[in-house]
């Protein structure tokens, strides 16, 4: 049966939801000779049949990879880039040499798909590390993003090779290797010289930080002008400068278990303080806030006494619970906590719209402003609205809730 007939059979089988593995095998049997026709058909079949063509091209291997790259270069004949992109990033380990070579392709989109393909291969792509790391400093932001994901997918096993580059060269890769070590969590084993280099890199990156939307599940807010008081008020130690990306990645692994010499075990937590954003510093302490390891009212009182004002926000998508609270000069001022009794504490603030207690049995001090994000927007800053037009000043901080622990006690890579 010729190729066109087999593709039609594949299309029919997918429509009828019949097994297609035998058809895919027969499509791949001619090997390299079948690849150009299969690539040309990508934009002409239904989405379910597309996956069958992709699997056939994957079975063919390197010759199919070359045909897909060649098709992209012929812009007048190329199928939709979406379909071809799925094929290019789906090859197996036999195509690692092709992926590495394609990283020097003149077309940006092809280079990005090559990075994505190596990312899908994970540790098996470790041999391409020296080809990948220069893209960590690429001028294109999406290319940098794919390179970062690829380095993280290759994983911590690459740390010895990266440290060897830092030590022995080649010189043009040393800066990229340092960035890669920070990404995979290998920076804790750097020597003193490279540790200073990493700190310098972080300082450079913080000066280039840009505002981006921030998580809105739970956070604290304090005025930017007086934020320095929060470190003592929260009992934080060992603070280091960080980018927004570093801070958010630290929240992914924000807990370390510490054992004292006498065998007593403690938990230490990382806390991320953002740069000043439209006059406010947001504070993320995901695990201790989520576990209510701190008494929120007491924490707000201490923070507001040190900073003049402090706010707490939390929303739980599972229970639909919402909390927002404000303290001023050490005194709780206003709080809403859905499903608590009472839900409202304190008198309404000027920006709130009161509800009549006679309507639906509302509490006397209830208002229409129960939404956490709307309250944050009125009181300080809604994290969801942080964008390129948000005024950013200073840099962020990472700090730890226990003294003497050090940042090396925490697992996980920090994205600079």
C-alpha cells in the first residue's frame, strides 16, 4: 500500500477510534524515503492523525528529524509551524546529535524547538550541556526560558561538568556555567572565588529585574519606605539580595529540616521579600503562613508596629475561604475572614461600601468588599496587577526564619 493510502487509512482509524500502532509501523517501514512525504502531510490531516504521523517520524529517527528541519527552511511549503514544532521536539535519544547541531540553526524557532526536544530527553541530553548553556544569556527571552528549562531537566548530575568548566574552561563558557549551576542547585559546592562571582551575577540580575504578575494565594504587604523593620519583627536572618525569579523559585522549596547537636529537630523556612512595587513590599512565606505556624494577628501587630502598617491576604481555591486583614501602628484595624464567626472585625474603612444589617442577616460591620484581590488593590497592591507599568525600586531579599541555618540547607535550584 502506498503512503497516501496508508495516511488515509490512519485518518479513518483515528476517526473510528481504532488502534493505529500497526499503521504507524507500516508508515515508518520505508525509513528515510518515507520521511519527506510524512512531513508534508502534517498540515493536511486531523489532529488525531497528526499524532500518528508524529509517531511514525519518531520511529524513523534522524532522517525524519533532518526532513522536518529542511521543511521549516522551505517557508513556502512548510506545514503549520504548530504541527511541525510538535514533531521536532518529539524525537528520541538517537537524535541527540541532530538536536545539538540544530542549536546553531539560523532560524530562532528551530533553535527553540531543539532546546525543547533536549529538555524532553532530560538527563540523557547531558552531553549537549556545553551547546545549551550559552542560550541562558540569549537576547530572546523565550529562548532563555527554554534554555533554563533544559538545564533544569538535565539536572543536578551536570554539576561536576559545570564546575569543571568554571575551573578549566573554555573561558567563553565560564559565565554560562555559573548561571547553570545556580539553576540546578549546584552553587552550594562552589569555591570561594566562584561564590563571589555568583553573588556578583545576582547583583547584576537584580539591577535588571522587571515587574511581573505575582502569586495571590497568600502574602503580606508593608510600606516600601519602612519595610526594613520587617526583618527583626519576623525574626528573619541571613538575608541575601535576590531577583523576583529567585524569590519565587525559593518558595517552591521553602522548608529545611534542621537537627541540633542534641538530636532535636526543627523546621526552618525561607521568606521572600519583593522589591518595592508601586510603593509596597510584598512578603511571601508560603509554608509557615499556610500552616499557620505564626499567629497572624500577632504577626500583623508586630509588623505594623515596626513598619507603620501591615496587611495579610489569603485565599483558598479549594474551600473558597478568603481572608484580608490590616493592622496599623501595632493595633489590629480591620479583618474579614469568610466562614469565621464573626466574619468581620473592626469598623469599615473609608473605601468600603457598607451593607445593611437588615439585608440577609449581615453582621452590623459587614461591607461589599469581601474579595481578597479587590481589598489588596484598595489597600496596597493586587499581585495579579503587577506589570511593566508598575514602578519597581530596589531589589528583593531572601531570608531565613532561624539563625545559623544558611541558604545551603534548602534543596532545589534558584532561578536567577
